[in-house]
C-alpha cells in the first residue's frame, strides 16, 4: 500500500517569491507520482506527473517537481509565484498498472501582493 | 468532448433520505472512481470500477453503493443519508496505459445532509 504526506497545510507567500510545497511518500513498490491543483470551487486538474525517465518534471505554467527516490520525496517548486497560483495543491501516488490513486491531505498556497 | 460531468452540482438532503449522484464520461475510459473531499483529509476513495460490470470498494465505502452498467456512466447511491456524508464528491475517470492512467476529474457535487 502507498501513502502520501504533505506536512504543510497552508503556505503563505508574497507574489514573485519562490515557493516549495513538500510531498513525501511511502511505498514498497515502484510508483508513479502526481501533483494536482484545485482552484476555488473547481475540480482537480493534473499539474504534472512523474512516470519514469528524467527525475525533474515541469508543467506549462512554470512549476517543477523532482522525484528523489532515496528521500522518497516529490516536492513542487516554482521560482516566482503569481496571484493566480493561489489554489490547493494535492500530491498523489499510485503503483504501476491501475491501482488506487492515494492523495495527500493537500497544501493551500496563498499568494498575496 | 465534455470530459467528466457530474449532476447535480449542489444538493441538500434530510437524514435518512436516499439519492443518486450521477457521473458520466465521454472519453471511453475503462476506469472510473468516486472520491469524497473533506477539509484537512484530502480525497478519499469511496468506490471504483475497472470496467462495465466490475466495481470494488475503496477506503470509505460504507453507506454508498455503485454500479457500472455502461462504460460511460458510474452513479453513486446514498442509501440512507447521514450528516457524516456531508462532503464534496468528485467522480474521476482514467484511460489505458497510453495515458498512464491520468485521472480526469468532474466539477464535483456539494452535498449537505441536515
């Protein structure tokens, strides 16, 4: 079975500052890792995913995450945030094949001017 | 291509009432899931289906029933609503290995049980 830990329930940051949202996972098998974003009153959208290959993955809107197998982490980073990045971010993990997607408890990113 | 649709968007029930949350997808995805989202608890899997006629329980299945008679539809039934079922419910679907099982989510149903 897999599990995900997002230690920060809320991260306040000023616009144009860098941000890191932390995600750690546990699993006894190889995993796929995901970050989803939820804007207010909306469903979840896939932000980026790690399946295999390069451990650094990027999204189209400037976020990146690095898979670190030794530290079982998949932290999400952005060098300069915008007001529009205010949302809740969920890290998720699953084993290979169709297995249940396990979500973390989410981190609310609050970007202020 | 509407993706994943859910109805209704909002619902208020009295304790003991039953209802069905509808979910449909038009992407010909085999896999469909129901989650509930509660503050501070992330998303928890209620039931899922790996194809028409096949369903299985997730993490929090009690009080909910599902069926999958077609590939497109995956309704969630609340048998006898309880205040503990007040939540936001999301349906999701995912495809085959070419899309690496990326899950596509519907807009959600906000349910209040009084």
